[in-house]
C-alpha cells in the first residue's frame, strides 16, 4: 500500500525504473561473473570507476560518463594483464582497485568547491536518479542483451573449459575481453543504485542465490534478474518506511535472502 | 602409414623449471599410443603442446603437416575430469555442443546439423538418455563419456585423452577402452595416464614420459625404460601394483 502511495512521486517511479533496469543488467552479467568466478575482478573494475567520477567532478561533465570511461579502460587493462604480462591476476586487481579509488579522491580534492552528491556515488542514491540517467541505463542494458544473445554459447564454453574452447577455435582472449567490458557497463548501471562500493554485491548475491535453484546458465540469468528486481523493490520499500539509506538496504535484503535460501536448500 | 604428429627436440620450460626436455616423437595415422609417467612428469603439458595451447620454448611441433594452431580443428581433446567445477550450470547436451563451437562461427547459433551430430555422439558413448542431466549430477565415468562425446563432435582425425581412467571404476574402465578401440578404426589416439595396468592391455604403442620421453614402440613392457621413467625397480610393475610404483617414486625423492 505504502509503495503505491510512494509511487505518486516522480522520484519514486524513477527509482523503481532504475531498479528494474539495473536488475536486468546485474542478473545477466552477474550470472556470468559468478560462473566464471570473477567477482573480485568486478570489484576492481567497479572501484576503478571512482577515478572517472572524480574526473567528471573536476572537468564538470556527468560523472557517470567518467565512470564508463574508467571501467571500460580498466576492463581492457585487466584483460591484457592476464594474457600478456607476468603479473598475477590477483595483484593486478588490487592495483587497479586502489589506483582508481586514489585518483578519484585526488581529482575530487582538486575540484573547486564542495562535492555535494559524492556520497551518492559511493553508496548509491536510487531515489535521486534523473530521467537522463535512466536513458543511459536503458541503452547500456540493450547493449548487454544483444552481446549476450550472440555470445551466450561462447561465454558458457569459455567458463566451463577455456582450454577446450581455445582448442576448438573460439577466440578466447577476445571473448574474455568482451565479458570484462560487459562487467564495465553493468558497473556503471549499478553505481546509481548501490554505489561504487556495493556494486560487487549486486553482481554476485542475486546470481549466487539463483545458481542454487538452476540447472543451466540461462536459468540463472533469468532467475537472478527476477530476484534482483524483488530485492531492489523490497529494499526500496524498507528504506522508505524506516528512512534508511536505500543502497545498503537493498544489499542487506539480498544477503539475508541468500542466507535463507541457502539454509532452505540445505534442509530440503 | 603417414605421420600425423611430429615433435622435434621440443623443450618446455616454466621459468627455470624444465617440464619437457628434448622430446622427439612421431605418431602415425591410426596409432593407439599410450604415454605413461608419474604425476608431474609433463604428460598434460605434452598434450597441450600438441594442441598448440602451450608454445614450446624450443623445438618444432608439426600436426597433420601444419602448425598445431592450424590443425587444431582436426584434433579432439578430452581433458582430465577432475578439473571441472561439479556445480557448473550446464546440461550434458550443452557440454557436448561446445565441441561444435569452432564450426558455427562466433556470432552463429547451433543448427539442426549440430544437434544431430551431438545426439549421435551421445548415442555412441551411451549417454543419450542423460542428455538433460546437469553435468554436476554425473559420476566420474559418465562425465568422462560426455567429454569424449564433446571431442567426437568436432569430427577429429586425432584424439588426445588426459587420464581418461582417473576416477572411473574397473568395469567402466574396460567399457571406455572398448569404445576407444572402436573409435581407433578411424581416428589416431594418444592417451596419457599414470595407470599403466590398463594402458598396456589396450594400446598398441607405449611411451614413457618423465620430463624426458624414454621409449617408444610396442607395449611389451621394456623393463629398463619403465625403470628409468619411474626410477624404481621393475618388479613392482610385474607384480601388478601400478599405484605402488608411484608411491615408491615419491618416497625415493
């Protein structure tokens, strides 16, 4: 009831729409992330986004575009490090993670004046999503859907057995790079909802929950998108009632549901 | 008979560690070659060199008269079962179809022909009934068969198998070898294993690998070669305890 009442406000409608758009992306890409076991890479990419946000502040353009540039660049760098250099992937993630964060902090420090909605980029502010951002999110969603539609089999094969995929002629390096780029796009979509720091939660928790009840990758994608919509609405509702931060509430709702689902799965 | 795989003075090093040392090997069409050696002896590395997944530090590899990369699509690969995530969200059919990826092109989808070939392969390994089963619910032997089917749908001229009898019980083992025997009528087979008890009774030629390749020929257990590979007395093998060979070897280190 309260939710319908709340939906009379434009910011609430925008929040709901943003939640749905973000859920589509994080359900699909999150499934790929957990199956490929690359949640830490996603963490690195999402924190690198903060550098771009800082650049946006400094130069006065929409920080979301800065985030997009930085996540994409760090995805490409990550891909190359894995294929070409002698650094372990683990260390590379750590370095990219802290470089992005530090750059962000310095660039924001250099920006004139006070950065008013800085907190919202760190922890999300789904209640303050402007309509222009919704359009960006919808476009990124469309890109993700098209890419996954065409490369689904390749993603599946590369996650299951990279050597075999390579041996049977799949350009595994390119496929991996594309996968990282999808993560980069998804991170940008999710920043509005849960913020840079909690993005990794939305990429993993709904998908891992869905995995427990799915036999195939496409089932995980569908189920985790649905779960993610439920988590977002639930979190939004709770944050509205109790007047608490929405991003963190959404994440906690997801985690609690995951724990309950795991317990149920154990019992039955 | 024509030569299908040729390795000349092949060395592989990881950093300073020599994994393969000066390997020379010729494999001919319709050979059934078993390569035995202890764990860590470089068996998997050798298969990956033939597949072009690992570039040798030195030496030359020729597969079907071309580079390994060029000939890849004629080579079927059956990796070790133990390497797989048993929770992986894919069905048996999903996995077998992965063998058709190279043919459909990166943007294409699987067609009727792909499905037909996959069904036939599953039939031939007697796994068609379980095609919708999640791979994680299969036994080791069943998964082995699925991976074999996946390699078969590539329509290979050469089949490479890595420890196909690990985590498989005795009757399944025999079945598997009977199946390979049949496949061998049309396909050259190279199989690596540390389990020589079974290997010797089915394969036509045998080689021993422990960093260096020691012997290559017919499978009458050539005592000295095996001894050199495992660095332990031959009588253990003659008594039929292949696994004790390994244990002995580890202790002696």
